[in-house]
């Protein structure tokens, strides 16, 4: 087996807890688009498979597994909302979503700096490949204080395409002269893992997003509870 030389991480649901970040983002964005009309905000939420919490009905808020927000690009999300927003411009809506995303609170899935520093200490190149925009992604890494630990950051708008296509992943490998087989793609969605397989990389699934182990296992070399388990998994692989 080719020796591991790099690890690519997805962002949302992998480095950061998905619900803690994107439910707050969705509530704020949908409320803004609905101009405070709670009923309209709920209808917009339904368009992207997001449910507002309803204490009186005992319903917790959050995204359904079918939501385009989980793995889709901002354009995909905008296209789901635009039929309900006559008069809104697609580019302006995407710009608004990206601006709000950059401000969304981030809850790391595990303490990131010690984990990432330990992986770099093994001589591994680290990269980020997300279907979020590059600018929000960099803002999130900066807010978590880990930008300096990443050698590569790509969003859907960085010129390499979006997952599940492998463009971002192959760009990472090319940037550092790495064989794809020497790179591990880590993610919480089938989009992440399918992209990894298409790139010829090893794939590792984590359960800090909305997908189940049963959903992810067919596309992954292993399924871990979270990225904090990666060092032990590497040790078990002799890496």
C-alpha cells in the first residue's frame, strides 16, 4: 500500500459540527429573506428541507437528510429557494448566503489544533475541500485558529469544481506532487467519499454530519465516530 502523504478534509459535518453551524445560519438567512414573516420563513425552510424548532409541538429544528445544504453548493441552495422569492437575483442571493455563512458560528467536532498539529507532525500535507465558498471556508478556519495548519483550501468557487467530482482533490494532489493513492479524503457525506474514490484516493467517513454509517460505509475504507479517531486509525494501518 502506498504510504500516506496527505489528508484532505471536508469542512461542515467533518471539521465542524453541522447542526450547530448551519441551523443558526439557516434561521438567520430565512428570517431575513422572509422579512420577519414566520410563516414565509417556514415555507422557505421547507424548500431546502430545513425545519424550524417548534417548542409547542415538541419538534426539534434542523435539516432533513435530503437537504441540499448538506452537500450542495450555494448555487444549488439558491435554485431551491428562488421559486419562492420572485424578483430576487440568483447572484445576489448567493452573495448573501456566502456573506452570512462567513459569519456563522463554528463548533469544532473535536479540538482541532492539537489534532491537526499532530497530523502535520507526522509529515502529512493537510488540505480542505468544501462545497462551501472559499472565502467563508477561510473565515471559518481563521475563527477556529487553524488556518496555518492547512496547506491547501478549496471551495466550489476556487476553479476546481465541486464534489462529488474529484477536481478539488486532484488539485490538492497536483499542488504537492502527491500520488492520489497517497492521499486520504475524510468526510461526512457520500459526496465527499465518492469524490475521493473518483480521485483514486483512500476514503474515511465520520459520523458528525447527518448521514448514517449505513449510508457511508459502501463508499469508505472505514467509518469513524469523528476525526478525533484518525490518529488511532492511522496507527492501526501502520501509518
